[in-house]
């Protein structure tokens, strides 16, 4: 049996967890939280990184920071995880879905400006599979209209656009450390704040609307309720686990990229039958996802069954948000759905995790090749 994913464990997590317990403070913003935040700031060059319980929570923080209210509009792709939209719908904002580019499965930057209305407050981009959206064009549009950009960079640790780490180009970026991501702690996330003027308020909102952070730094002699807020901290046990994983980031990314490249090589002969991922020259991806695109949804179902019979697990995502029950209720699609539904209906992800052995990978690619020879 080859599973779709095996969450990585380095073996050094337990030592960090034990050390965290010895330190006798397991609440948020302790030793390991700070260590992870510093490490992430070093890796990404973000101005400030705050660990959160999930990427979903980090996205919700951005919606609070932008003071979004009933009827505000937020432009985003429909091909994304539900949290990209949910975080803003919780504040009463309306997701305005825009079509994607078939080559990267990312939002089509050429369609964004036409979707902007006087109610538009933000653009949320999602870099699919750690491959960047066309950020230069997107930032130029946002600046022209004075709206904020949030990068849902949940899949992006180790991914770059023109030398900049993903999540550091927009006003905010968000990471996920869910066990399905490259580096994880079961459940976890981070908010990246790239605009100096938004840091203090982010710290306040994350600490239940109090200025506790300033108090801990000795800047005020008492802390109290100063703004809206919530508890959006990651506990120290999770942060300790995450810290151990972060030490392995480079090797893990390299391993994933090697597996990704190998898939591409082995399947290159099928380039006329199936779609294969493309990485624009400005992007350095992190090997998060390897996907192929079948000719249609029926063929995808047959290929999944074909692999499953040989005990290989392959999966697909996402049901486009505009065609889901809640997406229909809370948002709308702007312009024509030329690619979102069709392309997402063809996409299939193959197993990819650092410990996937070459032998197993060869079994997978051989079966995919078999499948197409048979069906041709
Ligand atoms: C994984 C993922 C999320 C959610 O991350 P959590 O940490 O589970 O909240 C959000 N957006 C995208 C694009 C993701 O891939």
C-alpha cells in the first residue's frame, strides 16, 4: 500500500517537547513560539511573524486587521481551500471569485482589475502547490486601487517569486503547519505581516484585544483591553514540535523537489495525453504537490480506480468554491468560468512525501503509463 501522504517526523521533536515542559510555560508566545517566529523571519525576511493555531486563524486575523464589514468585497480564486473565503465571510464580506490560469491553477491576474468595484477591500491570492501567482502585476493593480493583498501561502514554505519568499510580497501572508503540509506540527499556522504599521495592532488582536505584548516588553506597566481581538496563539508543545521540523526545512524541500522532478521526467512521454505542471521562470517551487491533469473527470475516476486496485492512493481537490453550497450562498463568480470548473475536474495528485522511495515511485509512474497505453 502506498499512501498519499505520510506526515514527516524527524525524530528530534520529542527532545524539544521535553525541553518545553522543563521550561514550565506551555502557553502561547513562550520560548519555542519565539524561536519559531525568529527562524521564520530569518528564512522569509518577513517584518514580523506570529504563530497561530492554523492558517485559517491567520486568515481570520487579516480580516479583522482590515476592519472588513458587511458587504465589503474580497477578490479571490474559486479554486482554493474553503478557509480562503470563510475567513472573510465570517466578517460579512462577499467573496468575488475570479477565473484561474490553466497553466499554474493560480488566479488569472489579467481578470482581477475588471472585478474591482467601489466595495472591493482586498485581493486574496493563493499560490497553488507553492508556485507563485503573478505577484508583480497583482501588487500593481492593488496599489492603483489602494486595496490590500493577502497571500494565502498555506502551501508555500520554501517557495519563492523573483527571489522573494512567498507570503512576504502582499501586505499579509499566511502559512499552514497542518500535517498535510511540507513542515508541520499537526495543526498550526503563522501570520506574516509585511507592513510595519500593521504589526502592533496584529499583536493586540491576537492577544484577545489586549496590549499584553507591550506589557511583556515593559512598554506599559499594566495590560488591558484596548481593541477587538481573540485568542490566536499556538501552544508551546506544538511550537516545540514545529521548531524541530523547521531545522530540516532545506533537506525536506530538496527531497520533495527531487521526487517532483522525477515524476515529471517519468511522465514526460505522456505530455500529449495529460496535462503536466508548469513552473513559470520567476518561480521557485517547494515540491509541495505533484499533479497531472487527465483529459476529463471520467478519465480521472478511472485512473484513481486503476491506481487503487494496485493499492496506490491518489486524490484530487478542490471543489470550486463558487459551485459549493456555501460559496453559492455567500459569494459570486465574476466573469466567465472558462477554466476553473474544467481544469479542477481534471486534476489528480500523486503521492508525495519525503520518505517516498524510488521503487514505490516507479510503481506509480509505471501504472500511470500503463493506464494510458491501454486507453489509447
Ligand atoms: C491547508 C490550507 C489551508 C488551511 O490551513 P489550516 O492550517 O488547516 O487552517 C488554507 N489554504 C490553503 C490554500 C491550504 O492549502
